[in-house]
C-alpha cells in the first residue's frame, strides 16, 4: 500500500460506549470531500506495515472534523490496536473517500419514505445522512431502525434525538426505532427479517413498506443484510441497480 495515498491526521477525541464499542474524531484535511454514507480508509502502523480498514463516516459532510464509530474485535488485526487510541495520537487517512451507499444512487421510485436499517456500527453511515439537510428535504418519513444486542450497545441514542431536532427541525416524519435482540422485554427484540415478516416493524413505523415509494438501506452484519434483503424481496421490493429499485446495501465483512 503506497503511503503517498494517505495523509496523517490527529485524533481529537475518543468516547468509549462499552468495552467493545467506541467513537473517535480526527482532523479533516481540506482535500477530503465526501458524500453522506461514504466510507474512509483508515490506516495504523504495525511495525513497518500499514494496516488499513474501511470505516463509514459518521460526521456530517459539513463538519470540520471526521467522526467514526468502531467495534473492537478481539484479536482483530486492526481494532486490537485501534482500541487503545487516545486524543493526540495519529492515524493515516486515505485521501479519497469511497462507497455507493448514498442517497444519490436513487432515481426511481421517487422518494417518499426512507428506511435506514443498521446493526451495531452499521449505524454510522446513517448518522451522516441524517446530518445532511437534503435527506430531510427529500423524504416525508424517515425511519431509523437500529438493531443491537443489549441496551448498553445502543450508542448514539441521545445524539440521534439531537440530530433530528437540529437537522430535521419542523419535520414531522422521523421515527427512531431501536431493536434490542437480547432483551425479551424490549418493545422490538426479534431480528430484522422476522420483524419485517410479521409486520412489527411497519407497525412501529406506522407505515407500510411500499415498492412504489420506499427507499431502504441496509448496513452492517452480512447475515442480517442477506436475510433482510430476502424478507424485503418477499414484500415486492427490489434491489437498487443503475438508479432503479428500492434496496441498497453495505456489508461490513
Ligand atoms: C465499507 C465498510 C465500512 C465499514 N465501516 C465500519 C465502521 O464504521 N465501523 C466499524 O467498526 N467497522 C466498519 N467496517 C469493518 C472494518 O473495516 C473492520 O472489519 C473492523 O474494524 C475490524 O477490523 P479488524 O482487523 O480488527 O478485524 P477483521 O479481521 O477486519 O474482522 C474480523 C471479524 O470481526 C467481525 N467484524 C468486523 N467488523 C465488525 C463490525 N463493525 N461489527 C461487528 N463485527 C465485526 C467479523 O466477524 C470479521 O470477520 C467496515 C467495513 C466495510 C467493508
């Protein structure tokens, strides 16, 4: 990997949500322009090698800094080191962003309702989209569905309400729908494909999934993405290709 493709950025803050989830911010170089939903490639030196991983950008495209939301994978080549990150440390950032999990990919059906379905750190690109005024202008209803295992993993819950208040001021159609899969007492605790199959997700949103008007984005765990895709297809929704179709996805591994 050519080191010239990267700039060296300073870590500004680190916030630890749980022992395996944390967020960090770093400096954003002037050349680094991105669209909400895209990901960055971040590098850490391990001896002479540069270990690089993809990270969805949490921040608004208008922010002066970059924010990321990370898992800690025990023995993971990248995160076993990244977990010790502290303000003042340096990280490599590839100079260009990547990715097509952006609202620009949709032409048809015309936008009416947006469903953002993420597991764990798969929430990240949706936080960026919600910090873009255009998202709020385009859609009459926005459902953010965030599936985690335990309530402690529900990172960003307060920030989500703040973001909705600031970026979606006056917008009446935002629903934040948490799903807590290991808490049988949580209002929604089944896996996303089951919640689509039995209608509970639409009930929580107060809206039906509709092939003629719904844009649905899935991000995170590949098994969730695959199974949810199938559940949506069973409801008549189609994969988005060349601008047409309802479903867009991003797998994290
Ligand atoms: C487009 C894209 C965007 C991504 N954005 C993010 C992000 O915003 N935040 C983030 O934490 N990760 C994200 N990832 C995953 C990230 O690139 C790394 O896989 C992760 O940092 C772990 O790296 P590692 O070397 O420690 O473990 P790896 O060797 O990369 O992964 C080992 C195993 O850990 C598990 N795993 C990996 N990533 C996750 C995860 N995020 N949540 C739960 N289990 C996981 C999988 O079982 C995987 O096989 C993204 C991946 C892609 C392809």
